[in-house]
């Protein structure tokens, strides 16, 4: 009997970022997910680094589930990824995050913007409050998240963030570090 696929939820950008570094890392993350025989759950978009990680995972044989709110259909540009293993439509961003949390066995934040941070911090809060017990990883590619990590350190230094809760976010600086960290979960 085949084991149930384990899913990694990837939070990342609907934009590409400047240069090729972030898009290349998203593609390699998708390939890594397939190599580790994980499934991908993500925001369901075809654009930005979201599209790159999904395309690479699909091209390399991984199952990919996108979860996207209906209102994205009203955008002037194409958002919906139509080639996924599974696409789930929901009404709200809150429903989307709830499905991410229920479906994923672990979480990964790649470089991104407001949405990425919103999803990352909501997940961390739920882990901190022991509502879920799943690992949370951050790819701090090329120091992208250094200012945010410094702020977390400041929160700890000032007594707002306990050391054990600060450690809930597992930071990887390279794709190789990330693959080593994810390998035991596969």
C-alpha cells in the first residue's frame, strides 16, 4: 500500500522580484519538492515565483494543489494556474489559509511580500499557540529576510518573544540547507 503523500505548503510571491535569483530559487524549490517525493500546496497562481515553484514541481512529477479565492477571477491579468493536479476554489483568503494549514505537513516561506508574511506569521502564531504541530521553514536567500530576522531577535531581546518561540522558525540560508532540513520529512 502506498503511503499518503506528504505536502509542503510554500508561501511565496505573485511577482518575480528583481533579477533571476528568486525565480531560479523557486524553480529549484519545485524540483526539490518532487525529488523528495512531497506534494506541493500553494496559492494556485500561475504568476510570479508561485507559478515557477508549481511549474517545476509539476514538470518533475510532484502532485500540486492550488488553493485560490474566487475573487482572483476578477483581476485584469491571468492569475489562475490551469495545469495543476488539483485546484480548490474558496471564497476568502481566510478559508485559503485554513486549507493550507489543514493540508500541509510542513510550511516554507520563500522571499515574497505582504501575503507571504501574512501566511508565515499566522502559521507561526498557530504553532506557538500549539494549535498545530508542524515545522515552519524560511529560505533566507541572499539575506532577503535579514532585517525581519533582526526584528525577531529584537523582540526576543526586549522580552516579547520567548526563546523557544523564536526557534519555531527554522531558517535556511541556501537551497542545499533547505533540502537537508526537509529530507527527514519526506
